C-alpha cells in the first residue's frame, strides 16, 4: 500500500469514527476549518473552502518520515505539494513579558494549546506534515496536519486548564508551554 492510500484510508476512518472510539464528533471538519484563512495557528492561505483543502490533502504525494516530535505509535508524513502554507507558531519566550495568552481547543480533543491573540508572524512554507495515530479501536486515523515543522503533542487537558483561560507569559512558561498559535 502506498502512502497516499494509507492517508486516504486514515482520513476516511477518521470521518466514519467521529463521535466514537476517541475521535471527537466533527473532528475532520474542525481540522480543515482551523487551517483555512481566519483559523488559529498555521493555515493555508490559498484555500477558502473545506472541500478544496480536503482534495489537496488527499491528492498530495507524501513521504513517511520520522521526526523527534512524532512519537510511536504515531506516524508522520511530509509533502511539498500543498500551496499557500503559513506556519503560525511563535516561541513564547520571545514575546513581551506583559503578553497574555488564551487557552484554546479548536478541534475539541480535550487537550489544549495556547494562542496569542492578534499576533503576527506566520511564515510561508511549502512543507506540510500529516500525523496519523490509532483510534481507541486501533484503526489508524488522522490526528492532525499543518504547514511547517511538527510540534510536541499537546498534553494539558481541558480539565486541567479550561478553554478561555488567560495566562501571562510567566504562567504559560511555568505550565510547560513553549509555543503559542498566532491568533
């Protein structure tokens, strides 16, 4: 089975398992929406509709590739075939001391990341990473995809840190966050 078949099967499994087996309801649509212009973090500036980005993801040529931030049993795939990628993560340590970050979970995974509202700094990139991993039933599903380098997996839960919580730079760093989404 080639990498494109593996990815298409995983995307289809993601859609069919939504609301079960640890895959949140509406997950794939939320993944696509987050990557369209107006989304938080990394986006694809050249797409305005979900179906366009879905088609590009499914048609791209991928290479399976290891990365230190992708841990087993997850699998990473990289492509340079999806245009308009803009990496939208910034290092928290480089932000002003009075910066305020907001806790977000746009895909309703139960794990949070943080965002700096109004921050600029997206960097154009031709590189897209797609990460697959097992659903609760063991079937491979899409965990995430984005333009730019992989980042460490979110481990803080919404129970530990509710969505909408505001954090100072010092609090964000003390909680172990190193990167924030451009908002």
